[in-house]
DNA sequence: GTACCTAAGCTAT
DNA sequence: AATAGCTTAGGTA
C-alpha cells in the first residue's frame, strides 16, 4: 500500500472513505478467555455477515455406496471470501504440534503429529456462563474443579463460531466442538481413521471445511466380514475427493461407523500449493470427549503461530504471548 | 516394447 | 490417533 500523500490531501476532509479504508478503520474486537494463550481477533464484520448467508450453493448428496451418507458443498464458501478467511485463521489461531507415545508391536514409538492442530469447545454436559466459568448444563452451578482438571476447556472464539452457526443453519445439526488442522505442505497428513469415538454418540454428524491448498481426501469402507451368501461380493469402491478451498463435506448417518478417511502425504506437483486448513465441527456428548480432544489436539506443548515474514509456523514465546505479540 | 524413474498404495509393526 | 519399508502403478524417453 502506498504511504504517499500530499499534506494538502491530508488536511482536506474527504467526503467519503473508500471501502478499503472503511474496513481498515473498523475497530477490531477480540475474543478473550482465561484459557486462551492470547486474545483471538474477530473477523471484520463484513466477512462475519457474509458467513451467515451461506452456503453459496446447495450441497450434493453422495450416498451411492453401502453405509455412505455425505453432503458435498462444492463450494460452501465463495472464492472471494476463502482467501481472506484462510489467511485470517492461519494468522490468528494458536496451533500445536502434539507429541505422544504409542506401543507398536511391543516397541514404544514416539509420535510427532504430522500436522498442526488446535481445538475449542465443551461437551454437552456443561457450558460456559456469562463470565466464562464452566457450569453444569443441568444445574447451572459451577462445575467441580476436578471435572476438567487436565485441560481448561476453551470457548469457541467468535471467528470460528460465526462459521459454526452458519453450518448449523445449513445442516440442521448441532455442534459444540471445533477442531482445526493445518497441513503446512504435502508432507503433512492424517492416516486412515474414523471419527467414531464413543463420546460422539451413535451416527455422529461432522461438518468438515477446507481452506487453502487443494488436497486429496480418501475414503474407504472398513473391511467387510465374509458373506456366506455371496463370497465374491465386490468390496465398496474407494473414493478420492480433491477437496478445494471453500468446500465443505458433511459426514453423517452410518458413515463414521463403516468408513475410514485420510489425507495422504503428497509429493512434487501433487503436494498442494501451500498450506491447507481443515475445520471440523462436531458434537461431543460426554466429558470424555472434551478430555480426548484437548489431549490430542492441544496437549501440553508450546504454542505455534504463523509468522507472516518467514511464512511458516514459529514457536511463540511465553513473553510474546503475554504482550499479545504474534 | 522396455528400461528406468517417481509417486502412490499396502501391510506389518 | 503413525510410520517404515516394500510392492505396484504410471509416466517418459
């Protein structure tokens, strides 16, 4: 942006500001909470308003395979919004690279999650009251200190809650959790799994948004038990959806109990041109869900934030966080 | 066609 | 909720 401006022009009151100046002049509000590592900016009100009137096009049902029940919004968010939203969320959200140990064939292996993650939300048995305290959903009384001892639950910040409310209106589903993944390059991935945890209840509905680089989303049916009636029955076919910026997939019904999905590693020109953000909304029914999601998507490690100069995720020091620096 | 290369897919741990 | 190592697929000269 040019900073050149004559003194005359500076002192001459302008009748009307340009649209761009109006946006930059807007007072930026923040979502704050004791559990946040730093305040999280709200979206400019113009973008926030536009999210409320989505999707851009109706979704398409994909249910031509056994146990598969998807609605594919291609796109959900129009292209003139996706770039701003992607850049905004990548810059504003606190991310983590969670590490943990697993047992693999008798050997202990250390895992460094191959993507950046973050999470906000609280299961159905509790809610945040007006001043941010966690209260029991039924009684309204502040919960026992030991109930969410390991990780203080974090309310969904307004910038993500705008999208949550949009998704609820579009799908007629209810969501209380928001998981965010950042795949920095084709080397970042998630292996085949289902979102079939008990704490989501049976047949959970999950809304999954894509922003940024296009990445392949693979789906395959869980292994089918041999069928005495028809031993040669063909296996359900595998799907490959090239998810693009602004797309949304609603997975529902028997999908999670019967299908696996993944974002495989990609190399070379198939790696995806830059980073990709995935945002999923879901509804955890019990306390275990809150514990599990914070454990695997926040953990106990440091915060990473997007460095606009280096154009990469950087460790964010405690000092910077206190001072509200990026 | 065939050798050679890279990427993608599969499987045991 | 993952990875290494092997096999297979696919492109190109």
